[in-house]
C-alpha cells in the first residue's frame, strides 16, 4: 500500500514539475518588457513570477528526488520476486513425473483393451557422396 502511495505522489510531482517548467519564461522574454509589456502590475509583484516559480520548481524537484530515492530503497528491501505472468495465470502449474492413472474396466467382467505400441519405421540414411580430390591449379 505504501508503495502505491509513493508512486502516485511521484507521478504527481513529475507532472507538476513539467507544468511549472513550461509556465516559466526564458531569459529572452525580458526584452518584451522593454516595449511596454512589463509585469509591474502582476500578482507576484514587479519582479514577476520568476522567483516564485523557480522556488516552487526547486521544492518539487527536491521532493521528486526524495520519492525516487524512497522507491529505490523500498525496491531494494522488497525481497519477494513476483512474476507478472505467474500472478495473472489462472491455470494450475503442470506437475512433471507424475504417473498416469491406468484405465479401469467399466465392468469387472470386461477387461479394458490396450492399444498396441506403435513402432516407427526406421529411415534409411543415404551415404554421403565421396569427395574427389581436385588437383591444384598451376
């Protein structure tokens, strides 16, 4: 249960980091402020949202790193190795070297007929053709 909670937090942090990085403006966007599109009246103040988004991204990146580390540590202590195919398979495992049950007679008076053993005919293997020596070319 703890593993799934950490995975969910890890995924949410990763998506949040992606969103925060995409919302941040690059250094070249400051040139637009010189032509009258400055952010002096924005919600985050005259400096803009750069410091707020940068700090939030740094905090989320640190938490993402810690959840990655936690998942790695938890995976290292998790000793039970479960195979996905084994957990999905509903068929019971086939046991080998189990003797087959002999057929029983329907009535005790009538014996069960046994099939004769079939023998495969032996295949004749043709002999390989003889190798001729070829004299070396001069």
